[in-house]
C-alpha cells in the first residue's frame, strides 16, 4: 500500500512543559516473560535454600538481593547505584515480589555479608540448572571448554592480586577459570582465583570435578574436551585418556625442545588447502609411558614479522608461516581434529558477551564472597536467557565439526532491546490485573510465543 505525503508528514512543535507524576507505568514490560521463566525454574525458592544458613536479620533477604542482581543485569544496568533509575518500576517490583526496592547501600552491605558457603551453594545451583537442561537435551556427545578470563578489580578487592592483565597493566585482578558447554553456550562452573596465578593453577582438580559432575548426571554421554597450551599437563592427559574422554590440547613448544627439530627437519607437508598444511606422529616424550597422537600444523601467515627475528631455542621459525602442535586421542582425520580444536573460539564469544552485555567485568564490593555472588548473578542471567531461547525455539543445527551451539542464540542485549525494554501500563479493569503495551505486531507475536511455551512447560 502506498501512502501519500500528507499521510506520512506532520507539523511538529517543541514540548512546552514536562510533568513527572507517579503512575503505574513500567519501562520493562518484557519482564513478564522472565517472571514466568523464574516460576518455571522455581529460582526464588532455589536461591532461598542457598542462603538458609545465614542470619535473616536484614529487612531484605539474601535470596531476594541475589534475584534482584539477576534482574538488574537483565535490564542492562551495571553499578549497584544504578538501581535508582528503576526503583519505582512496578513490573520489576512484581517480578521480585517486593513493594519497595532496596537502595544501593543495602545491596552493598548484603553482598559484603555473603560467605563462602553461600558461594558454594549458588555454584551448585548453577551447575544443577545447566545439568537439568542437558538431561532434557540428552546429547550423544558433549563438548566442554576450559579457559580463564581476567577480571580487573580495585586496589582493595579481597582475594585479588597483580598479575598478567593485558588491558590494564599493573592493575589488581581476579583470574577465574571457566567451564562452558559448547552445545548450549552456557557456563557450567567457575573456579575463582587471584590474578597472579598461572592458567593451570587448580585446573586439573577443577576439570576432573566438572567431568565427574556431568558423568554422574549423564552416564552414557561421550565427553570431549578442548584446552589451550596453558593447561597442558602429562598427568591430566593420561587421566583423561584412561577415563575415555576425547580431548585436544595445544602443546607448548617450551615443554619439549624436540618439537622444534621435528618441524624444522620436516621436508614434506600434507596440504589441506593453499594456507594450511600438516604432518602427524605417534610420539612419546622421553619421560612419558604412553605414545600419543601429535599433529603438527603449519599455516600461511600474511602478518609482517615486526622487530628483530629471535632465533628462539624452542619456537620454530620460518618466514611467512606460523606453527602449532596439538595432542589428541581422537581417531578422526586431521582436518576434523583441527576444526574441532579451533571451535574453542566460541568460548571467547561467550566471555565477550558476558563482559560487554552482562557486566561480568564489574566488581561491586571489597569482599571476595560478595564479588563471587555478583559474578554468579551474571552467569545465571546469561544461562537463563539461553534457557529461555532453548525452551521457546527448536534446534537449528546438528553437531558440526567445530561443535557450534545447537541453537542460533540471540545475545542478551538483543533480548533486552527487542523484548524486555517495552513501555507498558499496569491496570486493574474489573478487578483483573492487566499489562497494556504498545500495539507493535512483532513484539506482540514474540511475547505471546514465549508466554505460550512457558505455559505449556509449567
């Protein structure tokens, strides 16, 4: 249908007067979806059990504060004091079951009063929510990725230390180690550490604990794992192989001086394409008792070599090429092993989304336990947006070589802008509680779809 200019254009004038009045208006009508999701997951009662050992002397219970933090992050706010921008929103109050929201000082004091046992219980809750989704999904194979991510802190944050910090050199930081599930894009668990530790610090115990938790819930699933060179340990490699875990791990050249000679002495390489070539060997370092499959990868690099060429005693060098070595117990072809290993990049995408859209890089208090609870609030907010989409939409992919997520997920910010941040008015015509929103057909269709699915699974 074609519209005339008179139908499209109008005269406009500046607003002559502004008025601010108390009305039952909400800026976050889309929270009605998450209200039903929280009820479906029984998240309030589950959080309550995480803090039942703590004194309830405060007006606001610990589980209400934690649930508020999850909502706070879903709305897109960062600092605790940002609560003042929505503390009058009726939809937020209804989702939380409160007549009045706490102020920033109350949030800060409550977080400071958290303890290690609270953190442990919330950690177990997050694992349980992810495992429930995996049990329903019942995958034939499950891919877990492990990596750390730096979290800069202030000078006085408890448990922080000065360590490697690429963006803020010399700043104190935390360096948590994360376990993520490739198929669902969720964070399964976190091992919290100060910023001055090596990637491998506590990694072996954490990795085995995560695997044990998954196996106890999904005994028949084939678990496969991807790690970078920082987690390379011969004890861990042997143990994973004995447990029947398929793995790939980058090998640090400095661990075995022989690797450089094997690469530089190689005269003939097999080619994938014009950029990638390889050779492989069943090799056993001198002190190892078992031979493993080592895959040597050479890739054409168009990047210019900057600075003087260092004839490193460990790193192989050939102008125009980059080299890496992967150790694996997988039996498939080299091309599939490389694609599988390179699929680890999806985990970096999860970290990026958590930091830029769920405020994972924010440290709200000086107390370690409070900061850990906030971190888990960001993870729960992320995991629940993924859970919502997995409930409402069918799988879009089968298992790919890179183990891409089985759903094409919208990021948190997209969910926030398209669904959550919708103006509305709460009224009670004829005694029936009603939420009225603008008549946008696309928004109406999406919200009713999500609500319909949640009604079905209730």
